[in-house]
C-alpha cells in the first residue's frame, strides 16, 4: 500500500481479468505475476451462467490469490444482478469490487451502503471492501469529479473504453479517448485516488511492442496502473508502471541535493544544470516512495516473462 493525498492506496500496476467460470484460467492466474486478479462476473459470463459463476467465486478467490495477488471481483450493473453478486463477492478474501457503468455519486454511495450492510452482517472489519468505479457512459464522464469524491471506500477510477466508445458512436482509439481518459485522471488525482487505465482498449493485445509504447505514454499522462485480458501484457504493465532505475537514481540525487541546500540555508537550488523547486522535489520524493512501496509489496518477484504476441490468451 502507498499513501496518496492522505489516503492509503493499493499498488495495482497490473490487473488481469479472469472469467471465473473458466477453470484453467483461474488455475493459472496466480502464476502470471499480476498485482491483482479481477474475477469477472460481468461481460465474460453469459447470462445463463451468472448463477454458476457466483457459486465459483469463493474457491476462485483462494486459488488466484495463492501468490499474493489482491482479488477484485467485477460485478454486474443491473441492480437485481448486482445485489446477488455482492452477496457472494463481499468476503475477507476479496480486496475490492469493480463497479461497471457508475452514473453518479449517489449511484456509488447506494452500492457502498449495501456493502456496509453485508460486511456488518458477516462481522468483517468496516471498510474492508474497496471500490473501483468504471465510467462507461457519456454522462458519467461529466460526473467524474463527483464520483471520485463520492465515498471513502473508493480507491480508483477507470474508463471502460469499449462501452464508452459504443455509447458515443466512436472507435476506441487514442484520439477519441484522450479527453475522457484525462477527465478521469484529473478527477482521480483531485480526489486522492488511483487513476487506472491506458490510452487504448483492452481488446487489442496482438502487438505487444505497440502495447508497451501505449503504456509508457499512458504513464506519462498520469495513469498508475491498468487492467488487461491477456497474460502476456502483465509483465509490460509491471515494468512500465514502476520507476525505472535511471529515473530512480536521478530522483535520489535530486532529493539529496535539495536537502543539502536547504540545510545550508540556500533558497535557490541548482541541480545538474537546472534550478529545482518544491514541486520538482515532491515529484522525485513520490517516485522514490512508489519504488519503496512496490519493493515492500514483493510484486516484482512474481512477474512472469513477457509472452509472444500469438500466445494463448488464457492464464
């Protein structure tokens, strides 16, 4: 976990979607090195199999968390289906719920209230179950700031590229997604929660070189992690969303130079040919803190090698 704007947040560089009904995917998920495994009850599960899928959550939670990954459950949007999903998903082994098509702050708060009740009935620690809001409709993009501040359980905000593109009538490409994705980044950062995602769609996994470039650009825009459907993408996320050795060395030198200058009573600080000020120093400190949090979590030790582009999409 790491601190951001006073709130304790998880380290989720990589989040791998796994359809809970596909046993071989569930069985192999723990080996893929993802920071979190998303057990899916929504898009990857046909309506006729929803009840079967709910019955598999408890066992799957134990299996996919065997190597230390957090477990997230993506639930369904229709209210009656959602309530049944919550009844099986809210448990000590599940870290968070991913909530599709959140329309407003009130919508999210109503779900949080239901989670409150279930946790209390089961004797769980209040607030154990975190929430991730998915913005997937045009109206939700304009509600992003209010949604991001809606409830203390909320730790992350993300844009569902495919659903949003469908609703808008556009192709889920970088040009069209830039505005809503940046809206989500600004809203999340303003609220002190994680902006998750990248400037593209999870459906495109064939070209891993292109995917790496997309993730590197997305990190520069402000994203802190992302979810994917292909295990071959996990190692790229883990590497790209962690401080690189060169920038980490630079940050440490910069902080040391600033501390030395302030101890000497100097207001202006020169570092390697440029003047530095407080925002630059804080950015460097945040980079160092993120590196330390990742190291403490031990996620990097579980990272699997990058698969080839034509690898089996199963986990």
